C-alpha cells in the first residue's frame, strides 16, 4: 500500500475539471485508490464521490493506493497533484 499526502494549492480546490481528470486517471489502474481530506473519504474512480468531498484550497488530502499496480498509480497521481492542484 502506498500513501501520498498533498496540500491543495488550487484556489478553487478540487472542482469539476480536476475531479474528472483524477477519476479518468484512476480508472486506468487496477489498484484501489482512495482520497481522504480528513472529513470525507472517496473512491477516486467515482466522480460524484470525489466532487462531494468539498476539498478546498489549503486542505490536506491523503491518497491511498493499494493493488498490483500501486507503484505506477501512486507515481502518476502524485505527479498529477503537483502539476494541477
């Protein structure tokens, strides 16, 4: 299991566009990917779950990746977060 911690820097937080991109990326991996902002958890492969978290700028999220391709999934998601959020 891999775990990534990231503080959201995007002024809009995790809104529709990045949520959609996260879901699209997560769907490409076999591993289970979960987002946790301290108040809510969401399956990263479900758009409504990710958007309903209400993650704002300054919130820390923890991404948990567990499965056969967890190394590749964790690396891809960490890169995405740094580049887009």
